[in-house]
């Protein structure tokens, strides 16, 4: 007979799998990795490229001037409306309308730059990151403002800039038939 800590004697007619099941199992202590360190399938996001960082800094600088450019557009619009109210000559109206167009373009570009700056430098390289950031309320508001300015500029270009009147001068020399 066997003792309490010894394995049972081997009989030739027993199945080996039953014998293996009866043996005490040795516990091997495995090195455990904490779950917070192991996160399978998740890698750290790459850093933005130098080009993306430069674009971001340029957009951030332009976005910082957004309020100033909007005020300039408001001022250009008020000057145009005052000139229209006092029935200024066509040449003055055209000049003021082109000034308003320039101011609206600058304000619109600053608004789109503010949108890109809000997304961040990674958004220039990573389209999925950009799409996720585009879905945030802050970016939605900036996008709506930029698109509104774009619509104002397009409407002004189509309807607000007076056409140039062309008055041909007299002929320098008479046309002769040969």
C-alpha cells in the first residue's frame, strides 16, 4: 500500500490517462501582467508629424485673429450699406463691395482655421481622429460659423458686387478697307 503523499502503485491494466489524472498537479507560478498595462489591440496614438505641427501652429495663429477679422468684415459691410444708402457712384460701390469680399474671405478662412485648430495637430495626419473630433459640439459650432461665413461670401459675390460698366473709347484710327 502507498502512503498519504505517495502516488498509487501502477497496475499494468490501468489506462495511463487515469493515472495522469490521479497524480498531484504542480502549480507553476506565472508572471501576471496587470490588466491596465496589457490592453490588447490598443496602441498609443502616434505623435503628429512636423508638417502637421507647423500647419496647426499657423491655423492657431490665424484663429486667434478671428474676432478681429469678423469686426473688420462688419465694418466693411456697414461702409458698403452707408454708401448704398447715400447712392454713391458705381465705382465707389464696387470698391467697397470688393473690400467686403476680401474681409469676408479673411474671416471665413480664420473660422475654418479655428475649426482645424480645435481638432488639433493629429487631425492633419489621422483621418479617424479628425472624424471623431468633428463630431464634438465645439467643432460643430465652429463649422456652422465657418459655413455661414462661406454662404455670406458666396451670396455677396453673386449678388452684391456691382458689375463693371464698360465704355469703349473712340477709335484711334479709322478703319480703312484695303
